[in-house]
C-alpha cells in the first residue's frame, strides 16, 4: 500500500533537532472554540510526548460546533517544512462499564486542515471563505496500523485503532505532512490552523446522518519541523512630525542651509 502526501515518523527522540516546539511563543498561543482554557497550548507538546493522548484539544461537547481555529506564534521567524496533526482515532468510541458505546465521550479526528502563514487577523468566517496557503486532507489515525499490518510488522503497544485510553499512539508513530510551496513558509512569525470538519461529520454527510449526532473534534498533538532563523520581531519606536519646527532644523551657518555670501 503506497503512501503519498506524508511521511511516517517512528523516532522516539528528536535527534536531529528539527522540532520547532522550543520556538513557539506559548503565552501568545490561542485557540478559538476550545473546550477548556489553554487546551490548544496543551497539545503543543515536546516531540518525545507526541504519542500521549492526554491532555487533548477538543471542540465543546455542549454545542454542535466542531470547528477549531488555532493560532500559533513563534518567538523568532522560522522556516516550517512539515506539520504533524495527531489524534486518537477517526471516531473514538469508548465503551461504558456495561459494554455499550459511551456516546458522551466519543470524539473524532479532524478530516482536513487549512494552514495560513503570518495571519493574525482571522476569524471563523474568513477562515472558511479563504483558501489558505495550503489545505491538507489528513489520513485517518488508523492508517499507521494498517501500514504495519500490510508490511507484516508487529504493532507497537499502545492504543488500538478504536482509540483506547492508553497513552501510546496508533502504530507507535506519527505522520508528517510537507508544507508546499516552501516559499510560503519561510520566515514565518506565526501559523494559523483551521479545522473545519472531522471524520464523523464526513461520514454522517455521506450517509445522510442525523444532524443531532454531532461528535466533537479531538486532537492530541500538533507539531512542526523546520529550523529557526534567529530573526526576531522587535518593536520599533518612531516619532513622526505633523509639522516641522524651524528651531528643530537649524544647521551651522544658517537656519535651513549654508550661510549666503554676497557674490557667491
């Protein structure tokens, strides 16, 4: 089974130092429609923790809005080459104590993401209307498990494709999506991610499902790979004159020029 549009990362550590997590300006990160305050910040985990499912970012369960608008600024300009979005399962359907599906805890992985570079002025309306610098259709989290089965590789310990409560990732790996064209993501001061749908909503749409059966979006990790540029944004203090004052513009030998001399 050939894979296109992404690569698989099975590494336990960021040995090459490609993770941009240390460049994220955490106090300025925000996510609109997050289920709890600072849930967005909580999934910008260190690379080594990317397979953990707690904490996670979810859309609110008490309304029917599954969208998330995630703004991530950096402490210096960075070049972003890859993005990773990781979740439990296409549809996470845990079982209750009596063995039935606990719909009150069900969540769904995002189906796609729009990526905007250097935009801090977006709201949900503009994010829906604009195309974004790139749009990525995300592979289902179960994809990694399927690849390992097809290649006759043993599955790593951790949660299964049904999205169990373990702290491992499906197949013990994550997917990296390249950001192209690369010129769009050089010297990025910020990235904004718009998640407008999830696998559950797409399935319901395809099957003509009940609109009341809305399942919240859940993301357990977002990460970036690339490199820093050491170019920091700084505030520049400037003073502008609305009207010049003669006394502030004198020069030696005259007010506005050299002293005039007869015959010269």
